[in-house]
C-alpha cells in the first residue's frame, strides 16, 4: 500500500468529499478511504482521481476519471473532480461556463460538468445526469411488519407496502413521501439504517439511498440516507446529488411534464430540472475546495 497519500477536501453543498490524487490500488482503496474518514470526521465519502495523459487528451478522452471507494456513482464527487481539474488548470468560466468531462464509476459514459468560478476556490456547478434506467415501484415489507419480525412477534408480519424507486447507473434511490407508511422511520435513525441495509441486500443494489421527501411545490425539504455496501458506509448525508436528481426524475415522471424543483437539504439546496419526455435532467449545485493534505499511510 502506498506510503504517502495526498487528498483534497471539497464541500459540495455540505456533502464533504475527499478526493485522493495519489494512485491507490483498487483493492486498497476501501482501507485508505476508511483511514481518511478517521482523520477527517466531516468526510462522508472518498473518491480516487486519475488524470488522463496528453495522448489520451489528444484523442478526446475525459481529463479525469473518478472511482468511488465503494465503486458507486456519486454526483457530488463528480462535480468536485471537475472543479479540481479547473483549479489545476486555472480554468475559471466566465460568460461561457467551463465544460469538463468526468469518467465516474457506475456510469457508462463520461458526464459533462459546467463550472463557473465564484471565488478563489469555489464554483457553481451544473451536471447533465444520465437518464434513469427505470422509474417504478417496488414492494417492500412495511416498517411495522419488519419491526414485529425482528422482535420475534408471532402476529401478522407479512404486510407489504409499495414504494417508488429510481434506478440509476451505479445507484438506486427509494423515494419516501409523507403519505407513505415508511415516512415515520426518518425519526428512528437506527431502525431506518437497519431497514436500508436490509432492503439493499434484498434488491442487490450497488448502492441504495432513501430520500425522505417533504411537502412543497418548487421548494421541497429532503433528508437523504445512503448506504454503500462496497465501502460499508451509512450516512445521513448533508446533501445528496444523485438522490436529488432521482427525486426530480420521479416528480417529473409522476407529473408527466417537466419540473424545475429545488430540494432543501440539511446543509444546502440543489436545483433539479427534469423533463420526462426527453429524459434530460440537469442538477445545479456547488463545489468549494477546503484544502489539500498529505498523510503517511
């Protein structure tokens, strides 16, 4: 394993992200990510970046590739990787935003991130998200039934509830609205986490989120909970980019028309534009570089 690890800390709408610039073997990435999260308690996820060489750039390759520690897709880390390229190359974005492509785990094609510099190391960002693989319903055991089953109750434990799910490349998100029988588990974090871990196994998802979506029109409160089996991390995230995109896609599909909605999350807001007719979804956020660190592994 590498002796010295260099990484940067970004704040993308409060979802604190570490990007490792030192090459690290894939087999060692979960351990390095775990160590960084020990050193940086605010960090919710870790990605590993690789820069394209000049010949690859000449052939039109994306300038940066991003692999998340658990092999999942992460929208916030994608925007941070693009911002890191902009910082290294002194690309600011003025009247016309800078466009940077990022290859990221969980997607088949590079994503294009638009950046406009707001401060020395801060950017407003917009990324064209890949369309959902499927927006539909799944049948899951109700919270009450699961609780009874876990406690050994001999009563009725087979109750099932239908929940919306947005399946994306590299990650899926369950959308839970106030009228759902599951919405109340948001107030019981331990139980919500155990349910998410269980459902992720049932669905065989690479990564699974639960987006607790409150009432509203163009502004809706949302609380994200995300589980990544590959990195064995469970976080009540301060913001979730892919979850915001998924919620926007779901609302657009539900309405049968384009939506422009802002999600008010624990540490900030994401704006999502989604059109079900074209499958186009644009996520608007931000990325701020906090600093760079080297540690001896």
